[in-house]
């Protein structure tokens, strides 16, 4: 099984077509981005035009504005001023509209051109598949080079997958920490009401919220454990732990309710909140590091795939 000169010529032609397609796609993306930025400006200019035309209309017909300027003997002067402003607004709007219409036309033309490239990737992939089969059936230096490129792609892809799993676990841990902070904040608010009112009912509500904090702390611990495990797969560590203060005594606070027990509990809730804020900062810091590593892994995976493609195209 051999790779013919005709097949290589077809592949090179398809490579050229793919490059043409990529250039057109970049041009269309740039035009679409510019159009997206200009459309809100066009809408703003249109609203401005409507306001200016309304000002002219108010002066041309009977209205309080017309009556007011008539009293001052300045109606004609003001009407001229408003008409000039309306004309200027119309000019700005029409200029912007012309720009957006031109951009939309350009986008449509590029889309029409790109339609002719619809089968390029299918034909390219088919030829690459044929060439891969030829290389696999061969032996010698080219075959070894092909295997080395494939191994590099597999390694980079595995690293990328593991980094994605670590990032996913980190985002989940951060989500659980955010929920924890919300519950602690609510408990602190109820604690403040408890100190102000001295109500046993408010104390009950406060401790119900602290029970929720205690339950959420378990989920935080589990998510941190999973994050730690996923980080270990990418040779990173996580020196972060979370443990809720279980010494907060519901019985003493509710049934011996006074300012001293309320203050003591509120102080400890404040400490828990500080600890949760610190936990949030730590998790975000590690997650940011993982995000950076993920970006690098993605770039490496793309580079290895590009190298394999380039090898297959040239071999």
C-alpha cells in the first residue's frame, strides 16, 4: 500500500483550500465583532434622533413648549435650533446605519464564500486517514516518527483531560464555599437580631441556620477532598482544610438566653465567617493556578495535534 504523488497533490490542494477558508473565517469573525459593537451605538443614535424630532414636533404644533417660547418671542429661534439638532442627529444616525449595513453585507458575502468550503474538511480528513493507514503499514524511520507524534498527542491529551477534571473539581469546591459563606452571613444576621431582641424564637432560627452551616461544611469538606484528589493526578497539592466549630451550644444559648451568651456565640460566628472568607481566598488562588495550567495544557495539546497533522501532510 503506497501513497501516490496524485494523492499528495490532492492533499496539498486541500491544505491550501483549508488555509483560504481559515482566512475567510477570521475576516468574518472580525466583521461580526465590529457589527456587534456598532449595533448598540446605532440604536442609541436612533433614540437620540427620535428625541430631537419630538422636540421639533412639540414646537411646530400647539404644546406647552410652543406656548412657552411664544411668550418669550423665541419660538422661531428655538425651532430653528431644534431643527438643526434634529438634522445633525439624523446625519449621525444615517452614517452609522450605512456603516452597519455595509458590515452586514460584508458578513453575508463572506458567509456565501465560506459555503463553497463546506466539504473541505471531510475530503481532507479522508485523505489524512488514508495516509495514516499507509504509514501504519510501513516500517522504518517514517513509521517510528509517526508513532512518536501519536504518543505525544496521547500524552498531551491525557494531561489536558486530567487538568480539566482538576479544574472542574476546583470550581465545585468554590461553589460549595460560596454557599457556605451565604449561610454563615445569614446566621450572623440572625445573631445580630438575637442580641437586639433577646427572643428565644430568633435564637431557634439562628441555630437552625447554624445547623445548615454545619451540614454545608460537610459538603465543603467532601468537595475539597475531591479537589485534592484530582490535583494529585496532575502532581499538585492542596493544603486547605475546613472544620466547623461544633462547640456552639444551642441549649445554653436558648434556655439561658442573655447578652453574654448571645455575644459569645456571635463572636464565634464572626470567627467562622473570617475563616470561610480565608478559605474562599485560598480556593480561588489554587483554582486560578489550575486555570493557568489548564490553558497551558490546552495549548500543548493543540500544538501536539498540529505537529501530527503537519507530519502527516508532509510525510
